[in-house]
């Protein structure tokens, strides 16, 4: 299985590390906490996050995919990346 628990934890670790390293984190945040509501990521930060995800996972994020449902929490990010890999034709 491409997206087992180990892979999900790897994504979580990588994404969390990027966010904690590159954005101001005033308080700790959970995997379901909104980056936007907690003030962690703003509109410029979204561009940085998209560029990181595209490079780290070798995927292309289309403009219409840059929405809170895909990018607003750690769990949203994991689900989004997982879905991108599932749509790649082999």
C-alpha cells in the first residue's frame, strides 16, 4: 500500500517540520488546527507552502486546488498529497 501509516507519518513529520521552520508559530498547533485561523500562514505563506509541496513531492498543484480544504491543516495537507498520488496514472 503506497499510503500506509508509515508513509502518512512521514508526510506529517515533513510537512510539520517545514511549517514550524518557515512560519512564526506563537502557540503549539494540532493536526486539525487551521493555519489561517491561528495566524500561522497568510496568503504569501500559502505560495511558499505550495512551492514546498510541489518540490518535496514532485507534484503539480493547479490554481483551483489552492483552497483551504486542501491546505489549511496538517491533516488537510496529508489528505491532499495522498489524493494527488492516487490520481497519478502509472
